[in-house]
C-alpha cells in the first residue's frame, strides 16, 4: 500500500472528472484503502467515504441511460 495522507486522497477525489480513466480508478482505490484503514481517524474516513459516494453517484448519472436496467 502506498502511504499517502488522507488529505491528499480527499483532494484527489475532486479530480475524478478531470483525469483519465486509469487515474480516476487509482484515486478511487486509494480512497477505498483509506476508508478501510482503522489507523485513519473516523472523521477522515467518513469525509472520504462521503466524497467518494457523491462522485460515484455523479458517475452513475452520467453513464447510466434511462433505458438501462440492472
């Protein structure tokens, strides 16, 4: 695991729509790693989870067609 600060992970989640697909996936994985790390404070894990959740919902809205079904 790459050691990166929760602040940087949090900030990187703002860039998801501005970077290429591979970088976006890497930022999302880093966020998942921080969320799962019990050594990171709960407040940081919650903030990162909230931002990642919002980004995932935005991605869903931009990519899922109204005619698509699960």
